[in-house]
């Protein structure tokens, strides 16, 4: 397999970023041993922008191919977050890719529920979701909605509806025990 040509080399000194097939096999086995079924890779824009990884075009290709192969060997799927358009295009070669985060990070304070419905905070996110979803659908992957907070967010109903319509992973952002169990099953 030509794309594993860097798999047997040591990763460069770049912090927590490792791209070898051995590293990803170790990681995928660990995820599977914990009962995991999928990996959500966040901060792709950080990894993609690292000067050492960008110094050799084969490094990022090897990184993604090694990750995909190791996850596939363990029967795991994956999701991308904070991706760049080139990551979306790369996902067409990734047999375990299921979904990508189609919106900006969605942060709602986890304090008391806010009683007032507020479209101003989410209107741009929803618009962004609609347009990016068309792009993701064109390459055959499912978009997802980031961090649905079903108790404190006054727009929780719309967020859950949008997440279901998108078809990607349901990304909840609750503290343990705080989910709106009446809303989520809907």
C-alpha cells in the first residue's frame, strides 16, 4: 500500500501529533477495548496548520490514511470537527468517515435554563449549517450539529430538530444528569 510509506518512521517532534500506522493501530485498539465505536477528531485545523506536518505533503496524507486504516481494522467509524475544506475532500478517500461538524462550535452556558427564545444567537449557525450541509452531502458525508445543550439553551428544540434533519452524529453537551429527557427522544 503506497500510502503507508511513512508508517514505519518515527513521528517528528511536533507535540501530540503522531501520524504513523503503528500509533493509530495502538490508539484504535485502545478505543475498541474501552467499548468505543467511533472517534471524533477535533481541532483538525490545528493539526493541518502545523508547520512540520505542512512541510511535507505526504505527512498529512499518511496521517489520515493511517488513522482510517487503523480504525477500519478495529471496526470503528470517525467524525471530523473544526475541519477545513481540504479535510472534507480528503474524507472521500476515508472508508470509515461518517460525519463532520457542519457548524461553528456552539457554546451555551450550562447554568439555569434561559426562559426566552433567542434566534439572534443561532440564526447564523443555522444558516451556516444549511450551506455547509450541501457541500458535505455532495461528497457523501453526513453533517452534524455541535454541542446541543437541551436544558439551558432556549433554542434546544430547534437545535435537536436541525441535528436530526442533518443526519450526522448527535453531539450533546450536557453535564451528567442534565439532559432534557422529554426532548431528546423526539
